[in-house]
């Protein structure tokens, strides 16, 4: 039996009321969203104004390099100077290096680059350097790739310095995991000039253990040609560290 006519009107009236409530709720949500958007826009505008007013904004607005340098903060000038030092004033001061490693042990065998690979893989004649694939000459006696040779004097040359830092990376004192600092802290295991300035006699240390090596009495250090370091305590205990594998 169909419902009375008044029942349909009551249901329709309730539906209209519910729809009105939904529209009202939606309008409230839309109003809240609009207010949040205006707040975010004001915050963005304030951030932009603050940025434009500080050193970074003044550098960005500069019309030439001198104006940018004048507007930069001291810390920014220091960072720029460090970048210029690292890149030789705009170009790479040092070519990217290729690390050749032992496939089994992961030990670093050599640091090289594409020009050196080309020189090593040819006889050295000009025509063969220009077209390495065409070189079919006997390469017997040609120097291969490996650790750089010893340096004259106490300070390692740049190739040797790069190689030892790339080989060790972290402090070689047993149990220490600090990174070897970018400058200094390469130490002669057997003191110079009794020991050479060579890969087999240089080890990377953190600053603390570098000082301890020289100031703590009774400790003994010995290194093998492959970089394996043996440390002996005054009581006779020994610990061995190897360069970390790649």
C-alpha cells in the first residue's frame, strides 16, 4: 500500500533540509579554506620581503658581479672564495679521478683519469695517442697503473696525497672511524727521513690519534706495502687495520 501523500512531503522536506545543511557545511569549509589561503599568501609575501631584504636577496637583485659581491654577507664571500679555490677560478682545478680496485678484496690499486688511461694503453707515439685503438705496438716495459711513486722531501706530492687519502678515508688507528681531515694528518709510519714519503709508509689519522701517535710513549707502528697497519701497545698487545675496501 503506497504511503500517504503527507509522508512524501515530509520525506522531501527532510531531504531539502539535509541538502541545505550540507551546502551550509560546504560553505563554512570553503570559507575556512579561503582564510587559510589568504594567511599562507600573507606569510609567503612576508617571507619573500624578508628574503629580498637580506644579503641573499640583495645578491639576487644585483645587476653585475661587483654589486653582488658588495651585497654579499661575509660568510657568503668566504664560501665563494672556497669554491673558487676548489675549482681553480671557474674550471675544475683537478680532473675527476677513476678508482681502480681489486675485484676480490676491494683494495684501491690506482687513481687515474681518462688521459692517463690512454697514455698507459698506448706506446706513447703521437699518432697512437691520438688514436689509441690503432696502437698495436709492443707495450712491454711501459709503466702500468698503480700507486704513485715516492715523493722527495717530507710532504707528499699531490698525486701521492690524493692516493693515500682515497685509500684510507678514515682514521687508521684501531677502532677509530673518524674521517681523515681534508688537510694534513697524513703521517709517516716510520718517521722521515728514516722512512720514505711513500704510499707504503703513509697513513691517514684523525687529529686526536695523530697527536697520540707522536706523544704516547711505548706504542709501535708498522706498515706493509699494501697499507696494512699493525699497532703494538706498550704491554705487547697488537691490533691490525687494513684500508677499507671499495
